[in-house]
C-alpha cells in the first residue's frame, strides 16, 4: 500500500519523521504483523539539532527526503540510537553520509553493535544511566533500560518538553497514518501481542525500567513502533507492568511442571507420550501438560514453554530425521528464558531411530539440561515396553524434581 509521506508535529520542537509499513507480513520472522507497523524516528529542532533513531533501510529515500525538507542534514549534531536492531538503525549509515559531523549517541553495547553494522568510522558518544546531553536550549537525559529486548536498549527523555523516547518498550506493530493514540482507534490487541512476543521474556527488565521512569514527569511517550502515546501513555505503562508481573508470578509459582511435546504419525509416539506421562506423575509432586506439536499454534507453544520447568520431546524417526513441527518447537525455545530447564526425548521408529539424538543435540545447543537417557522403541509400545516407558518417565520426573531443588 502507498503510505503517506507526512511529517507530524509531536510538540513545538519534536517532529515525527518515521515510516509507515502497511505491507509487512511478519516481524523478525517470529511474529505476524496483521496491522502492519511503523518505524518511528523523531527530529528535535533544538539549537543543536538531533535525530532519534533512523527507520528501516527499505524506506531510505522517503526518510532522507523528510529530513532534507526540515533541515540541511550537515547541521544535525546528534543522532541518538536507543536501540540498534536494523528496524531502528537501517538508515543510520545513509544519514551519516549526509551528516558526517553528527555524533552517534548510544549505550556502550549500542556503539559496539553499530561499529560492526556500519563498517566505517563515525563520531560517537557512549552514555549511561543519568547522563545528560546539552542541545543548546534543550536537554536530553538518558535512562538505562537494558535487555528490552537487546542488551543495548536505553530510553531518552527530553526534559523541557517531558517527552520520553522508549524504543521498543510501549510499542506495537500497528500502522495508521494518524499516528497518535487518540486518533487511531483501539490498538490494544496489537499492543498486547507485541508485548507478549517481544518483551514478555524480559519482564524482569521491564519492571526495572518502569521503576526508573515512575517519578518522571511525562507528557508523551514516543515508542519505536506504532502509535505515539500522547493522551493515555499511563494505560500502556500499566498494562506492561501488569503483564510483566503476571509473567514472573507464573514462572516462579510453578516449580515442577513437565511439558510433554510430541508429534506422532500413526499414534505410536503419542501412546509412548501417555505412558511416559504416567511415569512422570508417579515421581512425586509434578504437574504435566501434553501438547501435540502438529496442531499447536506458536502462541500455545510459547505459553506452555514459559510455564514449564522441564520438557520432554517425542518424535518418530522418518527418513532418518525428526519432523518439521519439532523444528518449530526449537524456534519457540528461548535460551535466555529456558536455559537450564531439564529435558529428555523419546520416540518410536521402524528401521532406525535418529530423531531422538537429533532432538537432544538441538536441546543441548539451546542450553537445556539433558537427562542422561532417552526412550526409543520400535513401532508400538506394547505391555513390556509400556512398563519401561513408565519407568523412564518416573526417572525423568525424579531428575526434574532434583534439578528444581538445586
Ligand atoms: Fe524494533 Fe528490537 O526492534
């Protein structure tokens, strides 16, 4: 869809110069973007001119055109990078060609990442929590907000106009050319989904960041994506805080919950899963959840992975490999969040049984703690095999309980 190439006034000094992307179908290849998205960048027309972030490279001509219509780019003194993922930094190298004297400002990690991304020398200033930058008649203050959702992230606060630039925090993939929260209609669905996929694994850091801005006098929050929050920013900070707390409570409350995730071509591996589950439950105070990977949505998988402390993965071996739904499970495992969770594998096979070892190798790389055995059976698990499966499940359950105590 053709997007309107508009510049919007956020305040007397701040202008939105971002890009509207109605056509994006998925973001980071991990989330669908049914409402499109925006890449928000801002021009601060202070005595020393500054830009906050730079939009995705795809929008280069439009983006640089907006800047040129506002100022001679050589007059830009600072480019603030709150975050360096290429949807924020994609046009930095092009902007620096037009503004070679500009100083790039970011956290230590941000500057290091940018040096690798840009591949050319540029002036930079590393800042940390509490540092200020004088723009002549205005002042920017930097607020450390790491791991939301990269180590480089920080917020920038324009003191005189009480505007907080928050990069991905409080953002949403929601594209509407009106751009302001009071003009675009409800975007709560998009906001909630964005939080769940991008920020929820970093809830601990979200709460720390919210604590840091709690006493700030804020008029407007300008996130990196989606509507600018000028009429009801508190609502979106409150939603983020409530969701982060709920997530942490869920994770901490349930010590031993085993997720049994399986895929089954003819029901044999499913039968194994049922026997293993019985064994796991007999090990002690353990809750179990069973999920069929062939039909589970990515959202369900994510939900279950968040809640479990242990993971059992079952797959038949077909053509000396495991199956596509199991690879989808791998993509849903987040080593930052799931590191150290106990795991084991099982599966039925006909001629050879490579699937379990392939799964184990992947789980190990994803930083799960592997049980020292797996359950592998030819075809259907009849009586003797089912007893063995229950024994395997019980041993794994004991291992899971022990690991929680450590
Ligand atoms: Fe909007 Fe983490 O990029």
